[in-house]
C-alpha cells in the first residue's frame, strides 16, 4: 500500500488544450427540455444529422426528440476504428446487434440509419456537405479521445457552407439528476447525497413518424462481424495486430502456461470449461459466449425485468435463463448486475435513468406504492439502483473535472471495459514512462515526478487504477491480475508503444506481473518500495481463481471496520510513511484520500484486501526482465523490513540494480528530486543499451 497502513490484522491523439474551450456544456432535464425544444424549433430549419455513438437506442433519447422538430433528419452511425479497437470481441458483437436494431427501430418510424466506415470527422463532414446539414447532434463525452474527435468534427463543420451558414453542433446528454450548475457539484459523494436530488423521468418519443431525408442517400449496408474485424485489422499499426492479440488472453491463463513451462507446480487448478455454442432463439444473451445481455432496448428491458424479479418464480424460459446467469455471475453481492448489464449501459442500449425508473417502479409494486427508508426489498433492486447511481456520480465527477481542467496537470479520461479511468500525461517526445500508484493513492501521488521526468526529455503518463481516487469503483471482484490487465490495455490503447513501467507499493507488484506476463510491452521496470516477497527455492506458484475471492462475512465486516479506522487515522498513518519529510504528507493528500473514502464502491475495493494474492514470488515475476529492473527502496519504510527485502533481492534476483534512499514508503513523493534523477539516469542507460544492441544487430 502506498499511502495508508493498516493495523496488523494484515496514445494516438496529439496533445490539445486541456479544457477544450470550443466545447459547449448544457444540462437539460425532463422538466426544462420543452424549452430546449423551443430553442431547437426556433432554429429547426434545414437538415439535422443525429450522430449515434454510445447512445444506441431510440428510447429515452433527448437528441432524437429535439432532432424530430427539423424538416429533415439523417441519423448516422460511424464504424470508426479508433473507437471500435477498444472493444472486446463480445462487445463488438453487441455493437453490431445494437446498430442493427437501431436501424430497424428508426425504419419503423419512417427514418433510417446511415452506416459508414472511416474517421468520424471525415464522414460527418462529407455527409453534412451532401445533405446541407444545419445542425449535428452528438452526445456529450468525457473520454479524452472522443472529446478530441468531437472537437475535430466541430472544426471540420466550419468548412461546410449551407445557406444558413456553417452547421452548428449541439452536444446533449441524458440527465440523471436535475443539475443546473456543475461548478457547485460537491467533491464528496457523502455531501452530494445530502442534496437529495431526484432522478429525472425517462423521455418517451412522442412522434410516431420521424422526418425523412430530403435527398436520395446511400444508407449503407450493415456489416458482418467479419467485416468489422477485417476493418480493424486493416487500420492497425504495424505492431497493432500482435498487441491486440495480447488483450485476448487473461493474465491468469498466461501465468499458468509460464508456470507449467518453467516446471513448477500450481498450488490448485482452476475450473475451466468451454461454453458450447447454441441457438439463442428468444434469449436475451445474444452473443456467442452468451455472458452479457444485449440486442434491442426491449430485449434489455425484458432481461432487466427478469433480473429485478429474481426472487419470484417463473415459468418463462428466457427469465429462467436470466436467473441462472445471475447465480453464475454473482461473484460477490450485487456484482451480477454490472456483469450482465454493464456493456449494454456503456453502449447506451438502455439509459441509466431508465434502469433506475424500472427498478423503483418494481420496488413500489412490491410495497403498495411506497419506498421504505430502510432500504430496498430485494437485493437485485438494490444492485441495479446502486450501480446506475454510482455510474452517474463518476460521470459527473469526470465532466466537472474536464470543465475545470486548468491546473498544472491536466486530467484525462479513458474508458476501460465501460468504466471511467483517470490519467494524466506530460511531455512531447522521448521514451515513454507509465507511473502506477499504490493502494489508497491516485495519479496525483506522482505530482512532483510527472513534469520533472517530462522536462528531462520523456513522455510521462500517470494513471489512477480502477477502484481508487476519482476513477470508477464498480461492484466487481478486484484482483491483482485485473489491475495488471488494466495496465496492459492502457499501454496498448493509450501509450501505443513499450514503456518504462514505474510502480510504488502494490503498484510495483502489478508492474512486476505485467513484466512477467507481457514482457514485449516493457522496456524496463522501476519498483519503488514494492509489495511482494522474494521466496528462495519456491516449488509452486499459488494462483487463485475468482471463485477463491468470494466475499465472506469476515471480509464484509472487515472492510467496514477498516474504512472507519482509516478515516479516523488517515493523517497519522500518512505521516508515518514520510519519516524524513513529514510536511510532504500535506493537506492535499489527506483530503483527497478522505474524499475518496466516501465514494460509492469503496467498501467493495476494501473487501478485496482480504482476498489479495501477493504470494507469487517477486523473483519469479522478474525472471524475464532481470537486466531491466531498478529497485528504489526507502530504507525507513514503516510497512516492511527494508533491510531484509534488499538483502533477499540482492541474493535471489540476479542483474537487478538497487538504490537505497533515506526515505519511507513513498520515496517518489518524499524525495521527488532524488527519485527523478535516479529514474532519468536509469532510463538514459537502458535506452543507450537498446541503441547499442540494435546497432550490433
């Protein structure tokens, strides 16, 4: 752990202006949307383009309602490789099925859906020119690369000339709460809940027939799954195909292969099984694997009805299948909802407030129209409501942060498996460095390293991993392998080249896992007071499965005691980690840690402490990168015995360079100037050796 100690019960896009001054922000709500419609009606002349991205539905769609006021409407979906390349194969299937249903739904109302392949900015510009568009509707985004694309679309539209002038772009969102002033959004979820904001009501599309296009158009053909895969392959960079294959295999699977190859035993085996493909006529699980809900909005709503009524008996085959999937995916209390419905929510096949509306409606049905102040009457209702409220909170945090991105370090958002992840980046050229924080911390823990390293001729990324800081904290099972896969995908999707990977505390352990499992992504690694142990002459590698991480009564109770303890003693515990410069444990770190401790989902993250598997030996994890490892060890670490660890590393990890510092558990923040110098000298040496090796070849 990087900052808190426990009581001993154990990219592809160029750098832009950080705040996108050309982007507009609005917060329509169901009560005031009529005024938005009047605003649109005043200017509703000519043709509107409705650009679908992650809003693949006609139900509860404010922009579709507004666009229906125009004389002519042209909906479009663009298969853009920069967006699609982030999706798993199963999510790509879901996209294809959702687009197919979206087109059908639009056709049922007299419209259609233009389907194009290419960069969205080129496609939208060409279409706007062709149809003489006066307005383009696009959903508001928080993810950096999508915001970049929207900004470029805005610039391209300025070159399109129509009688009314250049087409304007209208950014919209589906409001969950009636928030009129984002500036005053409380930083703490605990304070936010005290506002007791009501959730807005989903919209119904009041028109039975949508405006058509005024000219003949080539609407395009719906592609097959193979067409999409071929398109993505043709747009990959030279290393892209190999790297994309890395994302298809789990860390656990690769580790097991490496263990068997090295001749070691595995402590226990996993329960592997193949899912047989079958016809899913009438099933709400529409992909080949059959793990997630998808298809049409009505299909998802049917699955949601079955999910909410899990405690009720049913004779319906489709509902029985949902109930079976709930039992199979309930890896911890309530986790089945995100597992089954998360992708559909992320793609906008159903809106968050529609889920909330259906869950509350059912709760009232069960309680004669009342809502109990003591909680919900079914665990599935609680899981659905908690999930969408949590998702909305992190979306609002991200949106506020993007709007107020004026500090020394700009914050960006990356969406990983549908979850919002914060990161920062600095530097224009040079070797790539990725900084990974420890347990309880966030990317800002490298506040005095990011620019120090960048100014020395490096490009630096710092990430807040899932479950920490202002990154999302979904109801999933948190494991060291999950976080390692997140780092792998960040390197592949955002950095786009091999990195020097730096990690503190448990972040160092995650770095070591990445180096062992995906060594092609690594130029070198730097472990700063890393978690994990050196185990001489190990005879087996203890790998655990998700089934081993089930929530127990002890972990449930322990997490609640732990969060109470940490809130009381954050300042004291933090200062112990900075023995030589106590003033570095300042108000910013303390307040941000306390703020995060009230975030929705934090108890789920803390429960994971009780099932962490940090027993894979460090000497095993470092075997493939022996000559590329730098250890920076604060010798006054209050959490571990630094002298013993350094001695074990020297004895059992050949080729590892070790730097001992007069510091505690977080040397990078306690003595940042010294650590920056060490890392820069190390990277310079590694890069020089790489150049010499290439010349020799």
